[in-house]
């Protein structure tokens, strides 16, 4: 049974507004300034490698991916939806990054947030507490914002909550497209097992995961095994660990606590050693490691990195990040 509101309920919702009344700007990609004064399609195709898993060249300095697709909030194309990804492919992107979450019954859902708030009209709760039949097909909404704060008003789009098994077949006409699956903190092992049972996608998918739950390569192997992967998963499923700066500190703390040393006197060299040990442990497992991704982050003016104090509830909305990937 779906928890999605009916059409009558949507029409009766006082916070729903028409798209033409939205504050989001409807833009055309041609209006975006691309480097070197080249047409957007020419520039994108030059830096978005077809069939990345087989065509990567060591001297390539810049590779761009369409993160959550080529969305246009003002044009009713929400991020991380089938429409945004197909638009990215149309514009010449050969590399996509999809944010995914698991439902309660272990179906992969296109979703970035932990919960349903701000992207749907479903009751606000974590995705992993809902069955996929309760959420699949629910309307995607674009919330209005004002100075970095979500407002109560929203536009209902024609996009629906989609399971990954329904999206990936739509990429079949584009075998040159490579997709990164960006998992939530503790979903990397489960997603790796999920991909292992879908050999038709092994040349097109890379699982990105984070070390929050995976203390080293041995722990990651153990975590994947708990989700009943295919026997050849280590050789077939392409994976790429992702490290944020704060994760390096957490890795170092675990490393030195295990040695019985105090964690409150970590030096820069300690951080480097802990990161090296973690990375080495991942590469030592004989997995299909395609490289590493390191995040360079910059928080906005409303977040104090020295104290951790947040001046605004949604200060994280001001953050910027870039991925530095090392392929092998």
C-alpha cells in the first residue's frame, strides 16, 4: 500500500504552488559559462570519458561527472531523478553519480537525504523504515528556499520516487555511460552485494562507500559477506572508497586507541599514517578497486570548524565540496 497522497489531497494542500510562481530560476544549460568559450557539449564530452572503467588514461587531469544529474529546479527537473540523469546524458555526460538509499525491504531507491522530508509529501521518516511499495511512485517535490532555509511551500513535479532497478534499464541505449553509486554511510557493503548479483551492470557501475562503518579492508570484506554477495564479487564489482577529512581523524583515533595510545594528541604525521594504513588495507584484499576518492570541503560562514558550533540550523547548505579521484 502506497503512503503517497492522492491527487485530491495534493490539490487541497495549501502549501502547493504552481511552477510559474516558484522562486527557482528556470535556466537553459547554454546560459552557463563554460571554460575556454567552447560549446557546452564539446567541453563536456572532452572531459567526460566514455566507458570509464576501460578507457581511463593515467595522464587525464580532469574528469567531470554529472552529480545527481543535470537538474533544473526551476524547470521542474529535480535532482537525482530519471529526468535529471537522462538530461545529463543528452547533454553529453558519460559519467553520472547517483545517490542511493535502501528501503526497509532492501530495494535501492534514488535518494540523497536520509529521510523523505523536503523531497516528497510522504510522512517524514527514514527511507529504510519504509517498504519500497509504500514509497515507489510517490511525487517528487521541489521545496522553495529563502536565504538557505527551506520554506513550507513547494512545487509538485512529474517525477516519481524511483527504484534503481527501474532506472538502470533506461541507460541501456547508452552503454558508454558509467555510473557511480554514492551510498549512505553504512550502505556500501550492502550495495556492493546488490551489484554483485547484476552482472549486466558490472562494466558500468562503481560503488562509492565511506569508512564510517568499515574500519579497514578486512572489516569491509566481512560486512559485504554478511549480505550474501555473489561468489565472484571481489573480482567483478568495481568499488571506490571515499575519504572526508573528518573520517581520516576518526580512522586515526581508532588506530591509536587500538594500540593503547591516547587519541587527544594526534599529530599530522599520525593522520597520514592512519590514512595510509586504511588505504593499504583496502588494496590488500584483492578487490576490484578502481581507485580512491578524497573530498576537499569548505564550510560556509555559519559553521565554526574550531568549535563545531552551527549558527544556523541549515548551515550545511552553504558547504561546497569537490572530489579528487585517483584511478588505478
